[in-house]
């Protein structure tokens, strides 16, 4: 070094040490005595000594190797982020060298590990020999050259170093070689082959440390604790009902086995030899340590980690979560009774005989790139792979069939242009994030039964609880009001990004014919919102946004309609219900909600509509300093933006009339 900065000890600032430093042209620059930061280096040295003693004692390292072990311990700590605020989360080596530290010379072996080292043919040693790893060679060879202790107690430097395999570590033959190696070292080194002796004056583990300021840290929440009642309860519940705490079960994924990607289904959690679940599930896939058994279509079962499954799922879905696959080829076809006959495949249009545009009744079997096959409707394959399907139709003499006659000739003629324009992916609308999307309540409950879960059942129960207050259920035998229209309910299923199942009960608005005057609902314009932010900035107002929970269900229904309840309503199945609130799906629902919201804003909150934009609401107010100003509320269906000196007060007033989602209240984003 060019300089040494010690404390003011005489042993380091005068005498022989000073003369040797001056001879080497190294400046001695002591710090001021009794400074508060003198013990920084001493604390680091203490921790290195502790680590050094642990290695020497635990591994029985000969004391003659103390210097190499101590250098190794220093190298480890210099590549660790020790938590000091001056390090800013970096390790010492990164800070000193100015670039990200390389730890490749430290990660493969630990000090005094058994290793194989390979010597060049020209060396006096055997080609492959057993040795002890003594750390990196800092001044010999390339970056990954290591120091090795041989059975003759010599230190050699080699870059070809291999760890012992599990079989070799358990082999009786290798164990015999280790015994012979140790005996040879002891003969060569004699007393120096003994380990360090721990005495009261030198043993860092038994020294009294009362005077030392050992740092204490608050453990992180995810550190391993001896006992955590909440975690223990979660693990116990997971053991009792592993499927109920897992949303990956039944997911279809494409995973790699060897060099090929295969399609499989997540069947169950994997257990160890004691029957306990391996790992624990977590909402965050990165922190999920669970292991699953995936069954492939050929019957092979293999274990995969949760993050591998999550990565495979997200890699094969679009932005909305729908799975997609690439078609390899079309392998078969058939038509059912719904397909029209050849003699009925034409219609008269302006005096001309033209083919009917229909694909009804035809089904196509496709083979995917992962080797699996599926039967799809003709219209879906035509939409995703028209050229491939047209070529298949020609090869199998299907062009004369009504389902192909009207489009195949045109597709072949415009083949090159279509190939460039078409997407090469077929989106599987029956799946989302690898999980099947049911099309009916019956199928949803069947999926729960097949997988041993209650996800769809709980989703349906939650939605029924939301919709039921909007209905007036009649007793059996009671008749609906005169003039009321009977409509059906449809239930739409969805899967969110976090694999939460969602069910939405909607009214069949297409079965009603309301006046056009109640089918339109305006929303605030983008320009009005921009002007609002400008006014808020000029007047020093605060802005908060919120979302109305179940907005439409707050408004009375604008139509006279009723329905017959389905199996999702449990004991009420088959009963007649009058729809009293504006259910989703009704063509008048948007109008009903906007009218109801406007009435609340006008009468209860005493706001008035802006003349330029009917969805901008204004109210006179006075600031705390006595200055007069206007408060504003912008409404876009169920989204609200409030601009005021105290926007929370306005949101509280609105919350008395319709529920605002608590987690949605915050600055506009």
C-alpha cells in the first residue's frame, strides 16, 4: 500500500514497524487519538476472527494453514453486503474496484473441501489426484486458478478442479483414500497438522463480550423464527386442505422435458417421504416454494416448482390471460347433423345464385406444436389459419361442401396477402392462464368436483349475494306484474391475473326492446378532465379519485322485466324474480345509473351541472382562509374524480349514498 492509517498505538507509529514502513516507502498516517470512529476496523477484524475460528475448528484445518484460511475469510467478507449504511447495499469489493464484484471464485468450493485436481501431462503428479481446496490463487494463473493441498503436504496451483460427486462421497473406496491422505499429511507435518487449540485467552467463543458493542438487528418478517403462530396456523391449514390453498391445480401448462416442450396438467402438490407437503404456497409466485406434480399427456409425471409453472403459464397467454397455441397441421374433420346439405347451399341474391355463408356443423381436428390434438369448430380454425384450412379442404376434396365453397377459392387466390396479414396463433377462449373457463354453472361445479376445490362455487356464491338484493323474489304461484317482460340471466366466468375465479351474473338485455331514449348514458369528456386538473393547479386544490362498488346495482331499474332464477340461486331455483335494480346487461342500466347518480349529486350533495359538460358537477365553497372557489366532481360511469380543498369530505358524503371501494380512493393515476 502507499499508506497505512493506524490508530495512535506506539507499536504502529514508532520503532521497528515505522522503520520497515519507511524502508518500503509506505506512509504511516495515524488518526487522531480517542476519535469516535476508531473501532470501525477493530469491529471488522473481530468478525473475521470469529469466522476464521469457526472454519478452523469445525473443519479440523491444520494450524499451519492459518494464514490461507484467514485470507479466505477476509475475501468472503469483502464480497458480502454487511449492512453498513456507507456501503449502500453493495459489498466492499464492488465499492473499492468500482465495478460489480465477481464471486465465481468463491461459490463452487469451501475452504479445505475434498476435491479432484487434474495436472498437465508434463507435471510430476498423476493425471487426477485427491486434494484439499485452499482457496483462490490470487497471484498465480488465471482468474479461476485454485490452491490445492496434496497428500505430500505441498501446495500446487490448478485451474482444473472438480468437486466430489454424491456417489464418490459415499463410496467406501474414496473414504479409504481420504484416510490415507490424512495420515500422509500428519506424517509430513507432524505437530503442525494439528488444529488450533481453544484456550480461555484465545477462544473467541468463550471470551466475555460484555464490553463489546455487538450490533443487533430487527429480523425481517420472512426470517426463520423458532415459532410464528400465524405462520404455523397457515401451514397447518395447508396440510389439512392442500387443494383449498392452491390455485394452480388443474392448470394446463407447456413445460420442457429434455429438448422438447410437452403439454401437461397440474395434478397435485408433491409430498416428501414423510408425507408432508414440500414447500409452502404464497400469493407472490416468486416467494412460492411449493412443488407440484405435473402429469403429461403420455402419462409421465414430473415435479416442478411453482415459479416454473407460473412462468410457463404467463409465457403462453395474451394480455388478457387467454391461452394461445400454434397449429402444426390439420389431421381430421367431421360434420354433424347441423351441417347443411350440398343441394341447400345456395341462395338467390339480386337474381343470382350465390353460396350460403355458413360453417355450421363442421368440426376440425388440429395438432398443436406441442404434439397434442384438439377438436375445434370450423369457424375458429378458419379465423386463425385460413390458408392451412383451405389447403386441407382442397387435398381432401371438401371444396364442394357448402361450408367451404364460399370462401376457399378466394383464400387460395389471395394466399400470399392473407399469410402476411393473419396472426399465426389460435387463442383458446376456453382457457385462461391454463385453467378451463366454464360456460355454464353446471360445468363450473363439475370442475370444482373434478379438482377437489371450491373456487367456482365460492365465486358464484359471492356474485349471487351481490345480485340477490337487486331482485324481488316472488313466492311460487305469484304472477309477475302485467306488462313485465320475461328475460333470462347469463353468467359469465373469468379468471384474474392472480388466478382468482370471478363470476358475473348479467341480464339478457338483447331480449328486451326499451325506448332508445333510455339506452344512452353520457360520460365526462377527456378535455373536461384536463381543464379540471388545470383549475386545480391554479387554485391549489387537491384531487382524489374513487370507484363506485357495483355502481349499476345502486340505481332502480328503468324497465319492467322479470326472470326465472337458475340453479346458481340455490333454494330459490325456479322461482320468479322481479328485477328492481339496474342489473349489468340491461340496455337501460347505464342510463338508470347515470340518472340516479345525477339525482343524488343534485338534491343530496347540492352540486350543479356544468353547462358545457353535463358530467362535470360544481359547487360553491369557501377555503379555510376565507377565499371563495368552486369544487368539482367528474364522473365517468363508476369512476369519480373530486377536486377540492378537502376532497375526502366530498367522498364521505358520496359514500353515504353509494359504496365507494376503500382501496380505490387515492390520487388519480
